[in-house]
């Protein structure tokens, strides 16, 4: 029996899946590592912690195998945007600055001024946001010039781990798209973005496809991990791109709805020539000939967990959702805007905050919970509407995360999105996407789509209830007025927080 490994390098832990030729997850290991928050808004990790824990996970996994030489290849999924600066010896010059680090607001405004908003969107297909890599490069250049002067190349998190395992310095297109330095449509580093922002083009690594082989396991790593030097290593992709692959989002009409701590709506795009004017993210897919658009709700599942922890700590999530089921469409005349930590799509606003609108004396806790679930889904629907307004077909939505565990939430998504919503038989997220990349790279299948037909299957299906659809269409229009009606009030309140 032959196997591949999917290595998912997350923000809190690395998770490694052992996957068979039939797409079965035979074994898995997870290892965590620390986050460093030295100042408010700072979020960093030590790249060597990623390497150490990835090797430990691989060792634990191979130690449980009868014959580790049966692992033919491995690939990666990784947290996006994080800056890993390497010096002459290809060792990190400082800790990595992560995607959720918010110190770079000034640098984002500099990028807009240096390039111009229209040209920025034309070249990179994305707005300048604190999470992206280019603002981090500019921050280091400004605040740590002695470190920047020593830099020879930058990588993203999973690419540094791949370098440590296989000795290759490169970056795939799907992760490079999140740097603000890639010409997304042309799939090449933008000399204009580098030049206008004072970044040497030489800092940018070689670009490769996600299923492209970038080496084999180094001899010393083979000894440490139990893998063999014949194990092929493939480039891998950004976590969202791999999440899309792992959910089978590989053809037009398919959209992913992910409700974890944050929420993501991701839709397959066959071309890179649409202009969303920075309203949503527009990245290269792990599929070498495709792209994806993505909207983000900053506090999706987090809004519900915050509500439960604050107002229903004594009951389980299941009991809280049961209370919400006893309410009605529209939560008996109440709306919730899930802006408890700000918002991303379509309003990139760090100062906006949440609102309950329409509260009256007859509302019960279950009505509030229902409003929170509906509000989160309305926020995700903002992205769906942007896609549709650009001519995108959104007919089937694959739901993953916490929102896929509740019958109420799944039906609410079907009704608000006005689309069929399906769930995965075996939800393994980006790690499965990485395993699919390795399987295709090893030649098991001719394409990602062919592999996904065997590795990915759907179970439950929820069709929109047209009576509810009509009610939600009216409620959604009211929901869309909340941001503009409360923006100034929330910004004025910021000084009292």
C-alpha cells in the first residue's frame, strides 16, 4: 500500500495526515507551538518551532507504520502571509511576523500612496491590509533596518518548513498571491510593486506550481523523521487554497462556506481577469490553471462562542442552538451585526463594532442566539452577493467548520444564500488538500479534480426553503444598512474602549 502525507502548518499547531491511495485518512498527528505577543497588535512565531514540531509529528506518525518507505510523497498547506526573512546562510533573521499581526496600518497607507489604489487592485487583485506580507517587509525596513539589510530572501511559513525538509527555496503561486507582490493574473512577481515600494526583486523566491516537485527528503531529515530519501516533496499551497481543494472546490458553480473562528466564503474562478476593485480577495488557486475569490467575516463562529460564554455559559452549544431553533426566521424582529472585532468583507474597518437591532421585551435568549447565527450568515452572504453581482454562478455551497455541525445553521445558510448547501463526509480541511496535491504530484491521478472525485465526498444536502428565502431577502436588505448607520457612532465610541 502506498501513502501520501498532508502537512497543514496552522497558526497554533501543525497537523499531519497519512492518506492512502483510496483517500482514507489512516492516521494523523498534531503538535502545537507557541505564539508571541510582545506588544499589543504583535503576533509572531519562531520558524524553528514549526520545523521542530513538524519533524516530531512525522517521527511519531512513521513510528506507528510497519513500513515508512511506503510514503511516496508529502505536500503542504500553510498559514498565509507570514514573513520569514532569511539571511546569507538561509537562517531566519528574526521571528516570523504572522498574518494576524496588526502593526502595519501606516505601511498599508504608504503602499496605497506609492502605487495608487486602482493600480494596486489591477496588479495584485487585492487591497493593502495589515495581514499581507508586503506591509511587514516595509515595517522591518523602516523599524529594523539592520535586519532588513542582511535579508537575502523572504519565504512564507510553510515554504520555510519545506526548505528545512528538502532544501528548496521557492514559493507557490497561491501563497505568493497573498504577499501583495505578485501580479496575480500573469503569475509572476511584479517588478512595479517591488520598485515603487523599495523592495529588491532579488528578495522574492522562485515561483512554482502547488503540485510541482521541489525535491526529496534530505538525508539528515530522513534519519530524524523515519521517512526515506526517496519521499518526494511537493510545493503545496496556501491554507485557503488547500482548504478549497480538500472540499472539492475545483469547478465553476462550487463555493465554500467555512465558519471557524473567522468565516470564509471562497468561490472557484476559471480566469484571473475579473475586477472586484479590492472588495474581496482574489488569489491564485492550488489548481495551476485557476483562481479563487474570497470574502472574510472576522468574527463568525467567534461571535457565537462569545455570546455563549457571556450569556449562556452554563449550557452546551447544542442546548443553545436548540433554544435558537425555537425562535423564528428573523429572530422575532431582531438583527445582529457580527462586528465584535471589526470587519473585513466588504467593510475593511477595524473600529466598527457589533450591534443588536430591534430588541424588545419579549425577546428570549434563544432569539438572541438565532439573531447571532443569522447575522453571521448575512455577513457571509455579503461576499456571495459580490460574487453574483460580478456574474458568478453560486449554485452549490460546501459548508465546513462549526456552521456545518448544526442542522439549523445549515438550513439557514441554504435559505440566506438561496443555494443548495452540502456537507463533507470526511472533513479534514487544508490537510486533505495538501494530501491531494501530493497524490497528483506522485502521478496517482492526472488532475486535482480527478483525485478529488475519489478523495472528497458529500453527505447531507439542504435545499433552500423558498418561503424563508423571501423573508431573508427582505431582512438582508435591512442588515446591509446597519454598517453605514452605525459606523460614525462606533468610531466615536472607540476612545472609550
